[in-house]
C-alpha cells in the first residue's frame, strides 16, 4: 500500500500507560487538517503489542514518550502464531 503506516512498539514496561499513549496519538491525529488519520489496529506480539497508525507529529510524541519506539521504515513482527 502506498499510504504510510507507523508501528508503535509497546513493551510490557509501558502497559500501565497504554491508554495514555493511545489518547495522545488520537490527539496528535486531531491536529492534522485532513482528519482521516487514526489508529488502525492493535496487534499482540510476543513481548507486548503494536499500535498501527497513520502518521502523526512524531516530534511531539517523542517529547512526551521518548522511550517508546516507532517503526516507520524497518521490518517488524506483525503476526505471531503458536507453533
């Protein structure tokens, strides 16, 4: 797909602020003129979960949550099935 997606990697150490992270991403989306941006999915991983989102103001996010990784151009685990 040509539309960009960002993957926010939420590890167990951030579970306690999960809703705060989701709310802030939505707040950053609301600042965008074309308000079609949104959180698209939340996918469980082996050690946490990923939030799949359309792009938002990364600089503001990193100021508030400097230790949470966002993958934009790198491979990442999107699905993990039991073997």
